[in-house]
C-alpha cells in the first residue's frame, strides 16, 4: 500500500468518525420514525456507516453528506420494515400451522381415548347378566325410556331402574382406572 493511499484511508477514517459523531443523533431521530426499537435503530445506523466505510473510495467527503446519509437511512428503514413484515407473516403462518397440528393431535388423541373407552364399556356390558344387559342397551344405546322398556319387556318400571342402576354400578367399578 502506498503512503498516499494510507494517508487517504487514515483521513477517511477520521472523517467517518467525525461524521458518525455529528450525524448519529440526526439519523437516530430519522430512523425512530420507522423503527421503534432503539437497538435496531443503533444497528441500522452502524450498517449505514459501515456502507459508507466500505464505499469510502467512491464517497466525496468534502461534499455535504446529510442527504446521502438520510437516503441510506431511509432505504435501511424501509428494508427493515419490509423484512419485519415478512417475518411477522411467516410467524403468523407458523402459529396457524402449529395450532392446526395441535388441534389435529388433540382430536386424534381424544378419538383414541374415546375408542378405547368404548371398547372397555362394550366389554363390561357384554359381561352383564342378559336381562341387565338388554335393559341397559335399550336405555343407553336405543334411547328408550324406562317406561317403554318396562312395557316392551313386560316388567315393572322399578325393575328397569334397578337393572340400569346395577349396570351403571358395574361399569363404574370396572372403569374406575380408565
């Protein structure tokens, strides 16, 4: 590296440091119109000055840089807003997908539990004495009233009630762990 280019880089660095000190508050105020987070504003301004440093050989530091820096800030802020909007959209889509999967899982789990419970109930009902099983099935599966069951089987309503009570007691006893 030649002495002249080193001198230019040193000079550019001091100019850049001076610009940073001078323009940071102005750029921070400008960026705060678009960005609410102070840390993001600070990062955005650092990115602006990094771009200036990277392009220091094309930038004429003797010219007023206020407009150039504000244009960079404007573009960075718009990029940030666009990126934030896309990230939020993506987060929303993920949340919806996650909720849908959770609902599917819950439904499948509930269905499995209900199926298993029904199997257990069917097994217990099959083990009931014939009359008790017949009365219970007419009551619970066919939706018949106690009176209709009594008329259908030519027995008293009290007998129907007693048999249903016994069936429910047996079910409760056999399904207590379920």
